[in-house]
C-alpha cells in the first residue's frame, strides 16, 4: 500500500496537486476499504480459492494499461505499474482471468 500511495502522490505532484490534499480521502479509503480487502485476500489465499465476485484480473488489466499510459504522459517512472501489469498478465495467462487479485499469489510463488 505504501508504494501505491507514493505512486499516487507522484502523479498528483506532476499536476501540482499537494499530496496532503488527498490525505482525508486516502485515510478514509484505507480504513474502510483496504482493511476489509486485506482480510478477504488473506482468507482467499489460505483457502486457495479466489472468487472474482467484485473484481477480477481481466477487469484490472485495462486499468493497469491506463495507469501506465497516464504515467508516461506525466513523465512518471512506470516500473511499478508495469510490474503489476506483468503479474496481472501472467495471472490471466495461467487461467486466473476471472479470479481476484489475490490469485496473483499463485504467479508470485510459482504454484
């Protein structure tokens, strides 16, 4: 999460938006959404089942493409979103296209 927050701050910086402007929104998002996602993903990983009920890799992949495109236009290094996109693509190729982002554990660990 730290890297995603830092990356968001870098993109905002290129638009001359102070990072502190989004602090209330990010704090709310982290406490209401991310905490439950972490718990859900942990359960999915432990069970080895990755239901794509609300999001899935094939849904996330175009978002990664868009983020990479915007970062390039803004002159921001694209290594981080390219890494996530690469893992997402590999997950799709491994048959996890309709599975949640948590399924990337299978790609990362080579399971």
